C-alpha cells in the first residue's frame, strides 16, 4: 500500500510542475473567462465521465462561490440534464448530446470549455466545432497529446501524461486557480 501512495503522490507532484510551467497559459484562459463574463456571456462546461463531474464542479464554483461570498457568475455545465442527454442520445446519437445543447444555448459572447483527458471525445469535438461556428470562444482542458481537440480550441491546457487521475487532478487545480483569478478581478 505504501508503494501505491508514494507513486500517486510522486505522480501528483510531477503533474503540478506542468501546471507551474503553464502559468502564463492559465492566466490567458482566466483572461478569456473574465472577458466573457464582462461581456455578459456565460462559461459553458462539457465533459464525459469524470470530466463531466469536473465540468459540474467548475460551473458550481462560478455560480456558488469559490473563496468569496459574492454574486453568482454566469456558468453552466451541459452534463447535468439527464432528460436532454438521454433524449438526444436516443433520438440522434451520443455524439450529438452536447452539439444540440450548444446550438440551443450558446451565443457569440460565451466561452465553451471542453474537458477531455484524451482530447478525442467525438461529442466534445463536435460541440467545440459548433461553438466556434457560432463565434464563441473555446478552451480545452486536455490530457495526453491533446488529441483532436488541441487544434480545434482557441486555447488548450494540455497535461501531457497518460495517467488519467493525475490529468483530472490538474484540470481541477487549473480550474481552481482560474476561479481565484476571476474572483479577484471582479470582487
């Protein structure tokens, strides 16, 4: 058991070095979020599996609070409406579950954040492509080599390792850093 704990902690420490090396990129992403919110746009988060949970977590930080008791900031996770997700998956395809929501809910003032540990999730790729067609900004929280999404988003924070739990931890760490930067800008 000690080996598992030591390995996890070592992997986490190594992954945080990636975040540190990407601090300027994280600041740029925070800048996009700030600009989006100042223009009365909303932050729209999507992901599958654990990344869906991360999308919900980050949207909640903006709507609820991160560190400060403050007014809510406009954010939405498209992973939460099971009726919409299952209806679209059933009537169209799983690849369309975010695409159709983007078509209905996203406008040019918004920012879509696609979270994918592989960067290859077809439903997220299609949603990002649609958001860009609409004129919204797009950000990717990605893993490994960034996959197909790396070249499709305006800004990609890629954690270039193969260990999915460490990638997810860094996505949340980066998201929390961005939340704090945004809160400090507005409040």
